[in-house]
């Protein structure tokens, strides 16, 4: 393999990394952040429901 092909190989490899792997990596990072935010929001909503149920239970227990 001559030096001119070696340079072409590295140029092609660099372009492949930029055009194929970098967009996929960016998408993976974006969806990971979205998933973590969704989990956090779901946990917060779940805790709010539990707090509301506890308040309702205390009110109904006091009425008896």
C-alpha cells in the first residue's frame, strides 16, 4: 500500500467517522437525556399521587 493510498484511507476513515458515527452518537446522547428527564418527571408525579393518597387517607381516618 503506497503512501498516497494511506492518506486516502485516513481521509476516508475520518469522513466516515464524522458523517456516520458522530450523528448517531449525538442522537444517542439526546435520547438518553430525554429518557432520564422522563423518568424523573414520572417519579415526581408518582410521589405527588402518593402524597395526595396519604392526605386523603388521613382525612378519612380523622372523620371516623
